[in-house]
């Protein structure tokens, strides 16, 4: 889940303020991401396409450096993952304006971040894919151990822990993992911070992919070869 956040010293109080500023000053508002075709970059490009807002892209070597840059005032905005921003949001160093989704996100210690669809109806967030890579030449038994770990992490029992005491809600990345499977402390924490309509929203607005998986991978390949490789930092 990506979040549009701004440095706490900026004047933007909600996403409309930010989009209005981007339209009034095309290419002047700086947005920090982990690089071309990163999740944060894809999110900002989707927002730009949907609204006509123009921004200046500033790339960093990873999501955390992009967040730190925004906290430090090098840039005004970041659209990186919520997990990368959470500590700075709780510390009020970043002001979250919207989740890049049709659903809100709750961060323990902060509260609810409203969905971007409040400002951009029918907005479709691009699906992100994450992979685990190991160096060439790693012994087969070690590769097998990594594969086994990945398989375990996708079991319902392991996924139930991703509710994580309400750190993020909803948590699991796989279906059929009800909150009742989570540890009691997670259930209690989420009960305190979640709103009753969340389950209704999850049922009414299921996650959809913009393209079938194979086509999505091919689209990213074409982008990387024909567009991303030609963009200089």
C-alpha cells in the first residue's frame, strides 16, 4: 500500500491542496521515490495521468532514503510504501494525505488515512510485484530453504500475523485469513482503531489487477527497456 505524504512543514493539508499546487506550478513540486518504475513512481504517474498534475521526480536508492529525504525537506512529497513511512507519520514528521487505493489504511498510533478515491473517483492503482532474489551460485539447498520460507509465509497461519496489532489493516496478502485467526493482541488493537465499515468495504471493493499477471510482467519489461532505461536520474 502506497501513501501520498508531504513534509509536515508544507502547507498542503489534503490531497486537493497538493494537486492544486501541482497544477498551478507544473513541474515544481518535488516527489521522492525509490526510482523509475518503483511503486512510488508508478503511483505518482497514475495520479498525474488521472488529474493532469505535473511534478518533478527525484529518485533515491530505495524507499527509505526517499522517505528520509522528504522528512528532511530535500523534497516536498513522497509516494512510497506505508510501511516505509509509518514511523515518520506517527512522529508527525510526515503528513499523510491519502492511501493510493480505494480503501483507507489504518496505522497504529496515528489513525486512518483516507483513500485517494475520495479525491479522484474511479482511480485505479497499479498492481506492484515484489520478488526475492539470490546471487548466482548459491547452493541448491540454500535456495530450497528460501523457497520453503516463502511458501510458509503465504500460509494462512503465517499471514494472520500480518495484522500486526493493528499496525496496518487489512493485513494479509492472501484470501481467507479472517481477523479471528490473528493473535488476540492483534484482534484487541484492531478493534480499538478500525471502523465497522471496513469489512463492508473489503467485500464491496475487492482488489483487482489492472492486467492479467503475464501481461503485467510484459508491460513492465517493455517499460523498463523502452522508457525506464532512457530516463536519466
